C-alpha cells in the first residue's frame, strides 16, 4: 500500500517531506544527465524536462539546479525549467528566473598558475584546462595517466596561497577554487529566499563536490542522497524523479 505524503520515505528509508514542504536541489552532471566524454556532449534524456516541470509545480516552484558548470551552461541544457540555478559550485547564484546572477567576492587566481598549468598539460595530450571566474579545472578524463602529475602541481600552487585556494576532487578532474564557497554555500543562500525559504531542502548529487550540499541540506532539516550510494546511477535517479512526478496534485507518486 502506498504511504501518505507525510509518511513517505525516500531512498534508504530516509526522511522525505511532502511536496508542499520540500525544496528540490539537484546536481546536473552525473545526476540529471549521464557523464559524457566532454561537458559539451551530455544529452538531456527525453521526458526529463517535463518531469522537472511537474516537480517544480508540485513544490511551488522550489526546484533548483546546483552545478559546477556556469549558470549559462545550465540554461543551455535546461532552459527555464529550474526556478533557480547555482553555478560554479556556489560561486554564482541566480535566485529566480528573471533575477541577476549574484557572484561571491573572490580572490584572483595568480596568472602564473595558469601559465604553469598550460605548460604542464602540453605534455599530456587529452588534458583540458577549463577556466572559471574563481579558478580553473584540470580535466584528465582523456589522459588518466596525468592525474598524479596534475595533482602534485596543483598542491604546490594551493599550498603557496596560504589557504586562500584549495583543490576539489571531481570525476577525472582537479579543480583549483577559492576556499569557503561550495555547494553547501549555495544551498544555504537559496534557502533564505522564496520559494525555498521555510521548506525542507532535498539535495541529490553524485560526486565529492556534492557532499557539501548534502551536509547543508541535512543541517537545514532536509535530506541528501548521493549516486551511487542511494541510486545505482543517474538513469535510476531519473526514474525515481519520474515516479515522484507521477502523483496527483500535492502528493508524490509512490
């Protein structure tokens, strides 16, 4: 027998509030879409946008995407479906569809780091540098043998910063980013304003970078789930979202 909305348990039996009390905060790569060889080649599966629209309506617009990508990239793939978007692991936050992108006040990456990074990756065909406002990412998916050398170099740079920057491990990548701003920061920022304020945040992600978001959601009275611990893969998570969206007005599908 299906449970009532207030009794519904999420994966692993953990707390799941009814839609009228929930805010869905979702990672993008590896969560809403499958990991692809390059960031540009990800595919939004058929039906996903409609599922997200239905979930947004159920939650009174309280649906956001929190990603390591830039806000503009999420807009490219998802359009106006999320009410809010946080990009660059919380550095850039747009609280509403027509709102400005609010950026954290960040230190500047020393230019010599990028120069050294470009020299280093020249020796590893397939390694790619992704520049961001608050730092840069060394992608080695196409050259896994470069992982240790890239990490050694990055550790030297961040140690010289005296704690201003740190290294964030991602899937087949090392990200050099400012300390103190992460996906947990984004969760806290979004939950301070409507339509998220007063709700229980439910954060779902798949990577080490998502742990900060999970911890923040739990601390704010919500829950966090991570792939592959709570769902085998992104496809299984999307199927779960479709099930949630299938319920009648004001209830989750179960």
